[in-house]
């Protein structure tokens, strides 16, 4: 039952999906206009591809040190003076090496 423009069912939907009621109303409005279900876009920074030179450097450093990605990142910066950008999980960690070894 709709009470004064407020639909309790939409409040329940919002609570279940952990979004605001306003967002539920926006999605319904989008659907009514386009006839298509809204899709979620992936958020965050797009991953940058690793060039061949950097890939060879990571593999060489990994073979020489045989350590995990976080320590390997520090070792590469210390040894070669190269900081590999693109944090994935945490701003203080470097995600490119984790992604390279499939840990993300």
C-alpha cells in the first residue's frame, strides 16, 4: 500500500540491497524510460597493462628473491629504482604485482 508517495515495499528493497530508497526510485524510473534493466559498471581505476620490460623485470626479481608480491614490490623499487603504480586493494599496496601473480 502506498502512503503519501512512499511505498514500503521499495523501502524493503532498498534495505535488502543496501541502497537508499532514492536509488530504488531512480532505477525504477530508468527502467520505465528505457525498458531495459540498469547494469552496474565496474568502479575504480582501470588496470593498466604491464609492458614486456616490466614483466621481465618482475619475473627476474621474483626468481632471484622468491618472495611475495608486497615484498617484491619493495625489492624492485630498492634494487632497480622503479615504482610500479596502480594499487588495486589498498592505496598503500601495489596491486599490479598481485594481479600479475593472480592473487587479486
